[in-house]
C-alpha cells in the first residue's frame, strides 16, 4: 500500500550518523523520512526520491532493574524492548504486535494490553534524547526542554529524530488470557453488556471486542463459518481466581464458541498476534471515539458486519479508561482521553484487486458512524489520506503543538508524519 523508492537510505549506526544525515539533508533541502519499524499505515517511514533515515541499527536496550527504568534506542521494535525487560521480570506498556517500531508507536501515544493498568506508552516516558532539525542533540524531560517533552508524548515524529527513550517499567511475567467467538444472534447483547460493564471494570481487566467474520475453519461451528460474529479477547493482570470469575461471567453471555482460557507468559501475549499481520498484506483504517456506545451505534455495526468484504477486515473496539483515562487532558500532547470507546475500522486483505471493496467499506461504515462519534482520533491509527483530521486529533492542544513545532522545526523538515505545520510554513 505504501510502495515507494527513496533516492538514498542512511543506515545510521550511531547518534552522530543521525546528526550528519539530518544536517546534510536539511542543508540540501532533501525530502526526508525517518523509519523505525516501518509500520506507519500512511507509509511515512519511506518516501519517493528523498532520503530515508533508517534507525534499524539503533536497537540497544539498557535495563536498570533496581530503579525499574530502561533506556532504549530510537530504532527498537517492541519485541526488542520486551525481550530485554522480561529478562528482569519487567515490562514497558506498549502495543500488541512485536514487530511494530517502538519509535513511531511511543511518539504517537501507544496503546496495548497494559494501557488500563499502567497508561499509554507515552505516559511511561521520563526522557527523550532527540536530534533536532538543526542537527543539535537535545534532552527533553520534566526539567529539560519541558515543552518539547510535553509535545513528544503524543505529537508523533514532528519534532526530530528520537535516538533514545528513557522509560518506567513495571513488574509482570505472566497473564490470564481468554478468548472466544460469539454467535451473530447475540452480538447486540454482548456489546450492550460490554458497554455497561467496562466503565466500572477494574484496571487489571482489558476486554477487547472485534466485529468480525467467524473463522472459516473448525474453530467455528459449520453453520456460521465465514458469517458475521464477535471475537472477544480478555487479558487479566491480577489475582488469578478473580480473573477466572470475570472470564466465566463473560463466557456466559449468549452463545459463544471456541472458548479458551489459559495462563501465558507476557512474551507469548506480546507475540501472539504477530503472524496475523505479515508484511506485504494490504491495510486501510479509519478510527474514532465514542462517548457512549448507543443501541443505534451497535445496530449500525451489526448492519456493517453483513457486508465485510474480506475475511480479516473488521471493526476493532477497545475501552480506554483506567490509568490512561486518569491522565489530565493537558498533561501530554496525546489527544482526547475522555471518550472511552475507541473504534478502529481495520481493512486487511491480500490482493490489490480487492482494494476498492475494502477501502470503500471502511469509508462507508465510517460515514454512517461519524455523526455519533466524539471529535478526535488517535494519530497512529490514521491512514495517509486524513491530513485534515490532524488538528481534530489534538483539539485544544493544537495551538500549543504548533508553537513547539515552530520553535524546534520552523522549516517543517520533519514533515512525513501526521503533520503539525509550523507557523512560519515551509
Ligand atoms: C500490525 C500493526 C500493529 C499495530 N499495533 C498497534 C498497537 O497495538 N498499539 C498502537 O498504539 N499502535 C499500533 N499500531 C500503529 C503504530 O503505532 C503506528 O503505525 C506507528 O507509527 C508505527 O511505528 P513504526 O516505528 O513501526 O513506524 P515507522 O513507519 O517507522 O514510523 C512511523 C512514524 O513515526 C516516526 N518515527 C518513528 N521512529 C521515530 C524516531 N525514533 N524518532 C522520530 N520519529 C520517528 C516516523 O518518521 C513516521 O512518521 C500498529 C500498526 C500495525 C501496522
């Protein structure tokens, strides 16, 4: 979906290489992309004809188990960070697919299984080391360049190349994982239960739901294979007996099948979805927030499920709240935390011949649901055709972000991102 051919790739081996690449490209006025894991749905990790600053050789991780802090380099994948921190029985809250780049994920915010218990990834950052647009190396923390520190927690790749993240860690080695599918007839009932239960749920519980097509194999009863269904995923981080009680209650709502419940290692949790997102597939997303999941929103989702155009295309739903929801709106640049229901329309297919069907399904469902949504969007779930929604992502934080951008990158050198243009323009 983002097939581009840069003129040159700088495979930086250290911070000085990054500084040289930035200075050279800025002096010559070369269009420059910064690439960590290359998972940007909009294709911002590459460009046509310009320079790619490839951070994939910068993957060092240093863990201090005593202070429960880690420093990891700007090119790390989530899996690199997880394997280093798990050697000490510690975790850094991040996303759910281990080959995602930590760089792009953390700078945009970072949601995952631990979001309700420990906050967004960006809420757990205590300092950044960053190469700015003039090639200088800066530190951003509560005490150094505090406005930049604020902007980097959610503002994406707009402000420079982060060469090191310093983060807080938390103890955790295993979790209770449960999953099931729910029959189409009970979709409405399960979604209603979910919306009523989640606002009072303990932070230790992460219960995600997707509106999907039931698997086309023996995981589903024959009569509903490939037909609309719900996929339920529950992760519990607390006392096992209490977790089992929650899971059993969830399993008892309506007709569910392929019910599974097991205690697994944190590394197994973090890699279990890896194979579902192989490189080379085609993806398109549109995302938004709901303050309430009304019956009419649920009905629209059920209706949309009847026309899902590809086996893996789906409506992903998550409930924010918890630790992430308690961080004040102005504490970080990350967008709205007050609307707790997050929806991501995710189209995922194989052949370019099916582009139009998948993309138009996402756009149509989005336009049906849009009037019921609260303005706002998570920048890391945006596709490349939604630049006009970037101010919507930040809302009352927008002007402050423009000010920080204007100060640190007045010529908009870092513009292959969900862009915040500087006031002076480029
Ligand atoms: C399969 C898959 C699973 C995902 N799962 C989750 C999830 O669980 N939770 C979630 O929150 N998001 C998730 N996302 C979205 C993800 O957060 C974004 O796509 C993110 O931008 C990926 O970062 P990256 O480093 O891999 O991407 P890249 O394409 O390398 O970069 C993305 C953007 O970040 C900038 N950037 C990257 N590293 C740096 C750096 N060190 N310094 C400065 N700028 C940098 C780039 O310039 C670019 O603008 C997922 C995406 C995919 C494709």
